[in-house]
């Protein structure tokens, strides 16, 4: 059964709109005052809060040349593997132990009640980009301080990855030095055999057989030389900057020219809205109290009395 709309209902709806307009008109001064007070308080808070600067940097995770492709010099499709998986590194940076190490590097306290350490932990952000670069962001009490703190984070990463990659790089460098010595030895032996073969005469069957033996030895030494050269070239390619490089910042650490917190305009706007809300709340509570008092008045002339009280004290 459909509900019917009577003239009385329409009149009530019209009255509700009129009440809203009347509410704003009667309490305009209160609403305006509380709104302005809220805006002023928001501005005072914004100017009293300690400013914070933000530093940011893009970090490229270090890489080691692929060990499995040393023998295949022409394989350049997969140039290397990261020293540490980027997702694992993100979790490491978020860990409290890593952050404590950075604070120790800076010579700062790392207690939970220390204001600088708390700001460091709360504002240190790390994000893995699609290119597998790490974007670091940090806030601090001054531009110089936040740049120094973020540099310490990067330096901690660099030293940590340097320790992780050092054994592999040292082993490859030692192997390269050994190959250099073997190349020199094989080259001298090959040169000696070549001179011996050139100086041999072809006057007897015995000399011919010795020449054939020397020739075979020379071919063997030439094969060794070729293998050593290929091995050397592969290791040098593996240690090249395109395949093996340390963790470092791409570009430089950027610091905001102005404080990023607090946003004074945002604080003022929020203060205005809070002040307006409190003004509405106070006037509504005040009107409800007055109406309750009016409803308790019992008098033959209550109609005009109610009108009088509501007109002057209520909505």
C-alpha cells in the first residue's frame, strides 16, 4: 500500500527547510565565531609545530656478473644478478636492526623514547619501482640533518653489499691474476717450441720424428693459450662495470627547498571545519536543552509561551 503524501507532510518538509535557514540566521554569529576561532587555532598549531624537511633518493641495487655464463662470452642477454633481491632489501631497510645500525653510524641514540630516532623510524620510507630501483624518502628537523641521515642509510647499504660481494669479486680477481701468469708461461713455452721447430733440419728420420713431436707440443700449447685467453676475456667481461657494479645512488640525494610538514594552509582549513562543526554541535545542544525546558512548561497560555521561548532561545 503506497504511502500518501498529505498537505501536512508537505508543510512539515517546508518547515524543516525553513528551520534550517532560521537556524543559520539565528546562530550565524556563533557559527562564524567558532569557525574563525578554529582557523586561528589551526594556524597557531601549524606555526608552533616543528618543521620537517624531506630528502629522497633513487638507489640502484648492486650486481654481480653471472658466474654460470663465464664460459659463454657471447651470452650477453642476462648480464648479472643483484647482490641482494630488491624485495628482500626492502624488508631489510624496514627492519629495526638495520635502522639501529644507521643511527649508530650517525652517532645518535636508538631508543624508542628518543625523538630523533622516533622521527627517523616513522618517516623512513622505501618503495620498489617498476624498474627495480629503490626510492628512499626520509624526513628530518633540518635540510642538512635529513640529507646527512639519508646519506647514512645509503652508505650502510653500500658497505653491507660491499661485504656480501667481496668474496666473489676477490675470487674472480685472483683467478684473473693466475690466468695472467699461465698465459705468460704458456706464451714463453710456445715461443721456445716454435724456435726449436724452426731450427730443426730435415736431414734424418730421427730429426723428423722429433720435429713432429715438437709440432704436436706446439699445437697443444697454442690450444692452452686460446683457452686461457677465452677464460681471461670472460672474467674481464664478468668484472666489467656493465655486469658488476656496487650499490649506489642514481644522481644525488634531493632535499625539499621548503618544509613539507606542517602544511600551514591545510592546518588552517582543517581548523575552520572543526570550528564550524563544534559551532553546529554547541548550538544544537543548546537548542535541545531550551526545547526540553519549554516542553515542561504547563500553562493555559502555553502556545504563545512556547512560541516566545522557541523564537528567542531555540532554533
